[in-house]
């Protein structure tokens, strides 16, 4: 584990592209400095072919499976069908805002599969470490901000096969989600998906701004990581653990933010959604 962490630090500190341009002698000195032992790294599939090729060239090893257990695709299989069904609720072109892109492999991919031709997808992510002081000891995702940004840029800058012949305008924004949302006009979006930070202050603000920017006549507000539906007991428990990303089988910040914002939401395996109809929020379409 120590060797893996050192390799992550090396990648995060210098950046993937910078590493790829270093001379072998210079790169070897960096590896020695961080005492990375590649023979002890456990590899899991994570990156696109271009990134794999760069690492194969640099490290002279097969790195088609890569260094940590964090999945580049955060749309877990149990949630995919529900996402596709909800995201595919529209027959005419829409405007969609996606908060939290990560590698561009999960919800981004699912949105591109089902959004009607002529739709616009605006995806925002800060791609910066966000773990609380308490969570930093166990957080793995914070080490991958640079790699995730490279992957997402690749997704948005190349034609998407999953969209077929449909014309989807894709806009990728590197920014703080709330800062961006404050600048968006009221009733601008038909669909908003929230899956950025899991901490209460950020999620709560994102939901409040989402209520303002979705269309009143009909829109869908959705998100991820709501493992259990809010109730009086778990809301009180969640409020006592807001400095933790994950606690007791659920994300306290997401649970409390959703529970405060809506009387009731739909939820399937952690994926949640609610409809806005004539200015009111309901679980019924």
C-alpha cells in the first residue's frame, strides 16, 4: 500500500503528460525519490488506451490494469438501468446539467446513450481533492484528480460512439459547481444530475440552485449515492457525521441534503430522482 500511495503522489505531483515527456533518466530519479516498487503494485483496469500506451512506454510494463481499486466508472451496474430509464424520459431535445464528471465513464456515458438528438449536455467538475480532514486517511479518489480530468477531456473531445447518429452538443466545464450554478438563468434545464461532492454543505447548495434552474412545467432532478431513503432516525444520525463521506452504509451529506430538500424521492440502488411538475416536486411522472 505504501508503494501504491507513492506512485499516486508521483503522478499527481507531476501530471501524466509531464511524466510522459521526461527523459528516462529524469523519470528514473523521480521514481527513486518516491521509492516506488512497481513489482508490488496491484493493477486494476482503469484507463483509456492512449493513457495505457503512455505508461507502457514510460515504465516498460503492461499497465492495462492500473494501481487502485477505485473504478473509473462510478455508475454501478445495479443503478445503470434506472439511470437509462430516467435519463431517457424525454422525446424532444433538452438541456441537461451534469454535476460531477470524474472520468466521464459513468453517468456521462449513460446520458449520451439516451439524450434525444439536438440536446445539450453541460458537465461540470472541479477535479480537485475534496476529502475532509477525517476522510483524507482513507480517500483514494483525491489522488486521481488529474487522471480523471484527462480522461473526461478525451471523452468530450472525441465523437461518442454510444450516441450513434444523434447530435449531442457536449460542453465540459472545469469549475466549482455552486459558483457556476449561481451564474445560470432560472428555468434553464430539463434534467439535472447531481453527483459531485458528497459532503452536506455542497450537496445542499447544489440542490437549492437546481430547484431554481430547472424548468417549472416539467423537469427531472436526480443524483447518486442515496443508499437509504431519509427517515427521522437516519436524518439525526447523518447530522452527527457530516465530516464523513461515508458512514454506516450510506453517505450522510447526501442523505441529509436530500431529506431536507424534498418530502419524498424515488430511489433505486442509490440512484435517486424527483420530478418537477408545475412548480411542485413529486415522485410521480
